[in-house]
C-alpha cells in the first residue's frame, strides 16, 4: 500500500504543478501555491509553489526562490477560510444549507473597515447551496 500511495502522491503532485502554472498564466499572477492535504490524516499529499528554481542550476536563481512560501510566508486566508466558518456554523446548528444570507447584498462594514469581495460582486439572499 505504501508504494501505491507514493505513486498516487506523484500523480497529484504533477497535476497541481500543471494546474498552478496554467492558473498563473491565465490570470497573469506573479506566483501562487497549492497544497493538497488528506482531510482524515492531515498528511500533506502534494505541495507546489511558483515561481521556483531548478536545483540542478541553483546558482542561476535569486535567494528569494529558495524558500517555500507555503511554509515560510504568512498570508491573510480570505475566502479559503469560508468553508471552515460555514462548516462550524452548520455543525453548531446556527445555520442550515437553506439559510439565506441577509447581509450579502453589499460590502460589510466592520469598525470602519470595508470587507469586500475580490470583484465587488454581491449576491443578496444567497444560501450555502447557491
């Protein structure tokens, strides 16, 4: 089984590297990272960051590329944290999948700070399902 898992991880690794490169190109980003974790064990199955460097020619790259941003940099999680918040609310029984969002029609003001969507689009009365 261990051998199968390593092969499986290699396929995931190749898939995320390709999708990461495609996404960076498509959206004109300067870089990005993907991490795939087994939700049952916490095992990191694959991890990729771009830009990167070729270890066989490491001297041709700047020192900045030698650190892995996934484990070295901090960032504001933003939208990737929404499923965690929603799962907690569902688990606590505070909301159901059909509960409508009555504050999803505009940016949210919290102590004078505007929390906006990345594209300034809002969806009034949306639910967890749609």
